[in-house]
């Protein structure tokens, strides 16, 4: 007996299968036939929801964006967490790369032919995260932790800088140089926010240590 499913449910099944396959076989190594077999649908059903494999990747990226922004908003609204720690947690929540499929997505969008897709991702991250972080900064200003008349602009500059300078796909740097840039990054963020020197160090350093898989001196 044929099971009829709601379009949104079927669409999510396709995305779930593609997510798993991209992580296991890579984007280029996955065919639409692989996705069809895993979901158990006809080709016409797949094309009803997505025009191509690239279209599926775009939808996966959008789904990640929604998920990550929701996580960031949830963290930002938790006033039981100190503002310095909340900033770090929000940035961590926005960090793609937690699994094989995440890495495959990042590798895919960094390909030269996907420059427009990469631009869309950066625009979504900057546009989505900046107001979330700016609200935390405004709380910090009220608490006397930060002192800046430009909370939104400060966070926008921080996100744009971090999004480029710490993107290993865009800029190749040695580990020693990376450590220096991290220190400079924290130094300048503290001054942008008008906060005490060293106040962000204990919160931001674990973020970069997690990414590098070890301690950064």
C-alpha cells in the first residue's frame, strides 16, 4: 500500500537523507539515485521538491541557518548567563563544522563555482547574528560591563572580521600566526566594547581552542 505524506514531511525526508549521504560520501560522490534509494521515492517526487542536487544543498544550508539562528537566540535570551559568556556561546552556536556533513557543506560553498552561495551564507550570518549579539551588548552596557555608543556596528565589525580572518578556506596561516591573531582579535574586541582588558580572554579563548583541538598559547 502506497503511503502518502505531506509535502513538507517528504521534503524533510529528502533533506535528511541528503544530509547523511553528503556526510558519508561527500557532495560530489553522492548521486540523486543514492538519495532516491535512501528515501524510497520516484525521481518525479524528488524533482517536485528540488530541481537538482545543488538545489538540495541550498536547502540544507538554509535549514542549518535557521537551526543555528534559533540556537543563538535561545542562548542570547538566557539572562542567567553572564554577558561575556553569552557572547562566546552565541558565536559557538553559529560555528558550522560539528560533523562530517557540516564540513562537507563548508567545503562545497568554498568552491570557486559556489562564490555566490558563499556570499549568501556570509550575508545571512552577518545579518542574523549581528542584532542578536548587539542586544547582549546593550544588556552589558546597562550592567556597566561595556561602554560603547555603537553596539550594533561593533558586533557587525567583529563578525565580518572573524568570518574572514579565521576562515581557513580563505586565508592559510601558520599555527603560531593564528595564535597571535587570536590575541589581537580579543585585544581589539575589548577596546571596541570599552571593557576591561582581559575580561573577555577567559571566555573567548576556549572558542578557538575547541576549533584547533588544543590549547592556544
